[in-house]
C-alpha cells in the first residue's frame, strides 16, 4: 500500500529568531492535525481528492493560517478568499476567487469542479453558487482575528500590499496527495495579501499557477508571491518539465523554485508529489510550514 500526502501552511520569513516556543508549538500541532486528518483518509483507502480537501479544510479552520478563518484583511477591511482544487485522474479543476463569508472556500472550489460546467467562479456569483449548493457560511465575526486586524491597520492608509510572508506574518495553505489507487490531487486556499485592493487575485485559484495535478506527472500546491507565480505558471511548469523533459519530481521542483523563480524575484515555495509517492517541498524563502506522510514516514517542518 503506497500513498503520500504533503501539505504547506505558507512560506516566508519564518526563522527561529522570530518565533516563540509557544507559537512554534501551536503551528506544529496545527500542521499535525491537518496531516493526521488527510492521512486517515488515505490509510482507509480514500481518494487523494478527499484527502487534500479534508487537509486543507482543517488548515482553513485554524486561525493561525492565512486561509478560511484566518484570512488577512483586504483594503476595505474585509476578507476575500481564493481556493482551487484539481483532480489528476480526470484533469478536472475547480476554483473560487474573491469570495466572502464562505466557511471553507476549498469545498466551494471542489463543488465548482464537481457540480458545475465551469472551472472558476468569482465573488457574488461564486457565493450564490455556494449557497445554492448548501455550503456553510459564517459571519464576519468568525473571520475576525486581532492579529490580522492589527496587521492590516498598520498598512491600511498606505499603498502597501503585504504578502502574508513578511516579518510577522505567514499564511496560505495547500496539500497534495497520491492515493493507493495511484490517483493524484492538489488543493490550495488563501486569504491573499493584506490590504489588497481592486479585486486583486493571486496564483492560488489559478489552475496551472498555484495548483495542478496530473496522474501521469505530479500534483503541486504553491505558496508565495502570487503575481510571480502566475507569470511563471509554476505548478504546470513542474508538470511539463517532468512530462516533456523527463525530469524527476525533485529536479523539476528545484529548477522552478530555486532557479527560475529566484531569477525573477519570486519568493515562496511549494509542495509536490508524484505517482510513486516521492515528495518534494522546495522553497526559496527562509522557511515554510510544511509536513508530509507516507505509510512508513512522517515529519512536520518549519525552518530551512
Ligand atoms: N500565493 C498567495 C497569493 O499571492 C499568497 C501566499 O501564498 O501567501 O495570493
């Protein structure tokens, strides 16, 4: 029985010097909770798609991470969330962007994939779709967090748009998996950047940029400076390097994250797995919240 699951909780300026031991404990246990949730799905023969959605939903429910409940504030002081999923066995994908008050955007993205003729729905339309499909909504209080609010207040009256990756803040979540049937899936969810305006959308809900899965190559979920990840079509590039150039998962990830992205100043990282259950977790930032498990191995990591 072979499966693997890899997740991330965001990459950025994550160093021991900026961390307290209490905080580190909280992050560790948040990552472990999510990993165990996904692992159980895979252990009992569940699909990679179920595993990545369950894993990401747990991270969305944890205010420590910039997704779902812990989403950062935009310029208007609201939460606008993005999420996407892709099923590598069908090459189907679903995504929502700029949505408010949907409790688990990743589940909305999955619904778009499975219950609509579309791939990407935005804003009020996506919310209407989620309502019609009985997805859970939460009021603004649920998404309010003192820390995130203070983060936003610092930059509210400036032109600064902050990645949740700078000195004090880290976020965005994602997971990839291969199940015992050899099917791959990927899911990613984010609140985006603090103080973002004009309906800014990052790489997270863009299939091929922030998320990609293909049974014949790999599953990828990204975190980092979305604009640069979109321009580099990061997730699909890794799949292409494997498919057309015959690179291994690790080689493809290293080339894209440690060379191509670095060249254009694209800070961040990603998690990936191939159909054999090999995992890769490259990042060019100082740290990345990450964890993986296979039937025989598991680890939670934060720093370089
Ligand atoms: N990639 C996300 C975005 O640009 C942010 C992140 O990964 O933290 O919206």
